[in-house]
C-alpha cells in the first residue's frame, strides 16, 4: 500500500463515521449520554440496594450475594436482549422500554418503597425456621421489585448502540470490536461515577429514596429528549421545552416531599438521619410500666440499644 493510499484509508474512515452519525436517528451526543447515564444509574441503584438490604435484612453475605447474583443475571439478560433487538427493531423500541422503566422506578420509589420493605421484613419473620431462605427470598423480592426492571432496561443501551452504529456500515466507525469496546468502556465510566456519587455523597446525606428519585429524574430527562426526538419528532421544540420543564418541576416536588416526610415514616420516630455506616433511627414507645422508652435501631430486624 502506497503512502497516499495509507493516508486515504483513515480519512475515509473518519468521514464515514461522521456521515453515519449525522444520518442516524439518534444524535451522537445523546447516544453517548445515555450509555454513560445508563451505567451510572445501574451502579447507583445497586448501591441503593445495598443500603436497603442492610437496613431491613442486616449486613449478611447472603443478602449481599443475592443482590449481586441477581444484578449480574439482569445485566447478562439485558446485554443479550439489547444486542438482539438492535438487529430486529428500530431505536424507538429502546426508548419506549427506557421510558417505561424510568416511570416504574419513580413510581415504585416514591409510593411503594416502604410497603414493599415492610412486606419483605414480614416474609423474613415467617421464614425464621429456614436459615438461608429467611434472607435470600426477601432479598430477591426487594432487588427484583425495586431495581429489576431498570437494571435490565439500562443494560440494553450499550449493546443496542453497538448494533445500531455498526449495522450496514462495515468498518466506517472502526468496526464492531471498536464500537463494543467504546460503548462498554463509556458505560463502565458511568458506573464508576455512579458508585462514587452514591457512596460518598448522595446516600449518606440524603438516603435511598431521594438518591434514586433524583438520579432517575436526570436519566429520565435524557430519555424524554430521545422520545421527543425519535418517537414523536413532530412534537415541536417549544413543546419539548415545556415538557422537560414540567418533568423537572414534578420530579423535584416529589423528591422534596419524600425527603421531608422520610423522617416521619417510622412509627414513633423521634430522630432519623443517614450516615456512611447505615440509617440511624431513634424511636419512642411506652413500656409496660408506663415509662418512656427510646430505642436506637440501625436495622428493622434488631435493636442496638435502649
């Protein structure tokens, strides 16, 4: 190959990649943001899951192992389904799935988090004669009920983009190997940021509910932009701005309400806060002798001190 031919090949590859991205249904920057945001949200929800299980089922290797196993199963399934769908359906399918998942996460976190956790705690009590089942079954129910659908849906994003951006383009974008490595690395970078944000800042200071709602709202805005751009392109830019603004206001209101009311959810709670080591709850009750009794309960399954 001559020097002139060697110089032409990279140029054609760059121009081909630019044309492919320009002509794609999904803007290139939106695809990057969704891949990064999906990885961030997966790990952030997983960290929320660790805190929830610690608070309601204790710090057990059985609970932790159950959550990790189920998350990896969901990730594997999402990777496979995302790759398959990219070759069979349009990108509209992906945005519809992500929209349903985002709404589900918001709805469950805002209104069904406490009832679901109370049910799981009661299930643990009923299974007290079975050493492993009393932890693994409630942990499975919590993990799948709260985070199963969003983790599965968001794990579809990167494989879907790999299929979209390599389909019928040959080596224009660097080939399937390059695209797979690029999008998976981008998603992993998002997971790193999500892990640091949730463990160092969000969960210790604002708790699980506000953390999940706030991050889900940010990811939901990206999904909403994609839905308006791809699923409903005739919706109009002005209407899109109004819809995004309304979504931000509604999400902020719900997250604030959950944050303010969170300390009053536990019956008899006189103090409640979050820390790097777990949830801190002090409850008040009157004992059989009519005396005031204060209990510190870092978990719903045991009392630390009275």
